[in-house]
C-alpha cells in the first residue's frame, strides 16, 4: 500500500463524515460522563464499606468489654 | 479487621439457679450494649445503602455498554464513508498486472474478508475477531 498519498472523499460523503464525527464527539462526551458517574458511585460504595468496617470494629470492642466485664468479675 | 474478641478465662459453673454474679457498673454495660445495638442497626442501614449504590452502578454500567456499542457502530460507519476498493476493480488490476508492468497500488487497499466457518460465536469471540482485524489494519498502516 502506498503511503502519504492524498485521499479524495466525495463531498456528499464528506458531509456525512462530518455529521458522524459530531455524533461521535457527543457520544464520547456522554460516555465520559457515565464513567465519571460510575467512579463517583464506586467511591461512595468504598466509603460505605469503610464505615461498615469501622462499625464492626467498634461493636467488637464493645462486646469484648462486656464479655470481659462479665467473666472476669471478681 | 484484626481485632478479635478474647477468649474467656473463667469457666462457667454447672447450671445452678442460685448462682449470681455481681456487676460493678451495670449502667456502663447497658450503655455499651445499647451502643453496640445502635451500631448494628447502623450497619444494616449501611447495607441497604450499599445495595442501592450497586443497583445504580449496574444501571450506569449498562448505559456505558450501550454507549460503547453505539461508538463502535459510529466508528464502523465512519470507516465505511472513507474511500475503499471495489472488489471487481481489484480483480481487474490483477489481470492487468500480468500484461502491463507493475502499477502503484491504490491507497486504501483492503484485503477481502476471510470466510469464517459457521459456528456459534459468543460476544467475546466477535469482539476479539474485530479487534484482530483492526490491529491487522493498523500494522499495514505503520
């Protein structure tokens, strides 16, 4: 295949190409926004999981306190 | 979570209804227990929130998949609009080559599609196939 040879596109096709590129740009913008939204949801989920972990640790600590108080009583 | 509830040191006596244990600070135990309950309920609420977030995330992923499919379609359309060879023109070129000296090959020659044996193909197979095709085209451009 010869490289760097000028390409000629029919004017009708050229207009269609421009339209397609416009739609492509719009779609890409939408996709970027969706991705950003997914990233936000992921970080929200991570935050909730961290909160969960913190709660479980705290519950463990409190139960351990009650347990030791009940069973190490003099 | 590394913190574990420690094992009890004291063994419980055999069941006896007259056995009582003195608690030094009952209010503090009650408080701790209530706090634990509060936290547990908080965890359950948290679980519901996580379920909602995951549901939203699934919806967004579905949207992303649709958008990517649309992008793929638009790319294909764009590719179609670019000048390409007519198959019969190419064949004519080959027969002329035998008689005449070699001519410059047209700029955007495309190889005819390789016939694929008919079989059930998964979505992944199709994607891999089109990916291989595109990579091949890219190599010819380099």
